[in-house]
C-alpha cells in the first residue's frame, strides 16, 4: 500500500539554518510608475509627496514577509540586501525599489513585522551603497512598469535568516549525462533524443519504458488500473471528509498494510537495526528542521499556534537526527543502524495525487546507517542493496533499477557500481550529475512499471515524493570534522 523504504548513510554534522522566509520577485525595468489609491486597515502614514512617483532604470523588488519571519528581521534583511545588491550589480540597475506585495505569500507576517523587515532591508541596501526607494505599505496602488526582458530581468528568491534559496535561476545549468550500465560491466551512452539507438536497452523493454516515462515524460493516457481495483476489492478508498491524498483502509486493506509493516520490521530486525519512535509534530523554528523543511517548501502541513508554528513531519529524519545528536557513540560501534516506521505527511499538489501512486499521508519504513568512513559506508550500502534486491525478487514482479549520482563519485567508484548491477542481473539506468548540489552523492531506486506503462513517483520529479516505490536509497558522505564517530 502506501509503503516504501528509504535508507541513508551519513556522518553527523550540525546545522544552524533558521526557518524564516522572505519572498521576493525581482524585475529589472526601464521604469516604474506608481500611485497610491486607497488605504487598507493596516496602511502606514505616508506624506503626500511620497504617494506617487516614477523611477527610471530600476530593479523593482516585490517583497512579502511571512509569518515565520517574526524576530529574525535583521538577519533576513542582511541576506536579502546582499542578494538584491548582487542582482542589481549584475544587471547594472541604477536604483532599487522595494514594493510591498502581499500576493507572494498566503502566510503573511503581522504588519508591524513586515514594516520592520522592509525598513531593515532598505537600511541594509543603503549601507551597501545603493540608491533605495521603499514604496508605501498597506495601500492599494496603481503601478506600471516596463520589464527589460533580458535573461536576468525576472528572478525570484526565497530568503531565510541563514541562507538564500534560489527559486528561479535563469543561468544555464550543465546538463546531466545518461548511461546504461550492463551486468557485464559495459557502459552504453544514452541519448535521450534517440533512445532506441542505445544498445544497452535492446532486449530490455521495461527499462526502455521507464526511460520514456520518467526521463522524457511520455505518460500513458489510460487510467491506472488500481484506482478501480482498490475500491472494487474493498482495500482502500478516498475519504471525502479528509484532505486529498488521505485514504481510509477497509479491513482487507488494513490487513495488507499491517502485514507490509510487519515485513518492514522483520527486515529491519534482520539487518540489526534498532527501532525508535519520534513525534509527528515539530517546531518550525528549530534550525536543523527549518533547513530540511526549506527543501520541501510549500509541501509541508503547518499548524499555526498563537506563539509558534508546527510542522507535520514529511519524513522520519526530524526526530532521528535530534535523537542521534544527543547520543554518545564511538567509531568502534559503527555501523549503527536506526529504524523507524514513520507516518509522514507531504502537501503534494492536488493534481499530482493519483490514487496510491502519490499521497499526502503515507507510512515510510526508514533506515539510517551511521558509518565510520567511506569504505564502511559502501560496504553497508551493498549489504542493504542485496537485502532489498532479495525482497524485490520475492515479489514476482519484473522491475528496473535506476541510479542517480555525481559523476566524480561514479568515476571513483565505478567497480562498486558494476558489482551492484551484477547483483541485480539486469542493466541499470545511471544519471550522472556534473557536480554535487544535494546532500547526497548517490541514490538509487527499484521501480515497478504498472499495467499502463507508468512508473511510481520518481526522483526525477522531486526529492519529496511519496516513497510508494519498492525501495529507494541515498548515500550521503560528509567529511566535516576529524572525529568520524559523531
């Protein structure tokens, strides 16, 4: 049912990122004209001479302060100013206009906080030597601008207290390379523009279908069969009184789901993992949680209380890392394996929720292995790869294997990858990333292609998928600190 496996190999390191966000939309314009029209209940007092104006050769920064920004204005303003100044210099804008624009967010900060942040950003920009104009807050305004239309003329950013998250980058990104690695150790280049020319795909129609579906986006027009079967067999059904992507399980479905959970626990026991249980709700202002949440922004459920915001966890990592950071262990005890059967929640877009393929509420059996060094980490990865290959084969369903990794890591560990492919006795798709941009250097998944030719939610779409595929794994390696234990 809504089950999958996720496992990571990591060394512990501490983070200090905060969870506040400032939304900005930057437009490089020939000019901006504005005029205040009507006050809102939260309008600030503005002298008559500042209620209209025209600015030439201007970088217009539409800006919205969000609720979590409270108490972090100075830190956010400094980061925002640095980012805005960087863009202004790149496009050679002569001045900057800060335009309060509530429509960038549905979770706005109180007016007092928003004004404080606007003023702090203005002051920080002035300190950087820029000419800055702040437009009135809390007024309905008429405006006209002329966007220049060059590649950097329209950008958006999400600013946090500790980091700048780039939401839209117009700069060209180096493309990935694709290969098919066969069990005999041969590499076959894969040109996505001419898939059928790849010799490594010949005789493997399921892998070819996976490439077409996941890499080229060729989706079947038919409805997945399980949408009708899950109800006809009285397993699972939609719950109209709940949110999209949340299901009710009938007795037959609850039985199967429970048995799958029992299997997950059995597998964790077989590999020697210690089981934990952690909360479902977490504070959004916890720095390490905020950093992880930033990767899933707008995909998390938030519960707003009078004095804080809580998140429904979208993975079991929250509690696990909190627990492990307070755990004393020696490198002699590694590898240390930790397991949790983690009910998790992700606010996927409603159009992405298709039956049991992608859900907003699901159960994730999550295994993390803490290793002494890279050598031990690779040994642990192979051990779990073999264990889950055995489980996958026991299902009696044909499947494909796909890896995604940093090219340099692949080149340094090619023999290791070749050994994994020999274990599964089938060719594997490998996407080679030009550089490391994520917290992992390698990940893989086993994919079952459904009856209409589609795969389960894939890492190609997002790192925030619903984990409904058979198994996924990622390999994280950090070298910070001389103590390999904690």
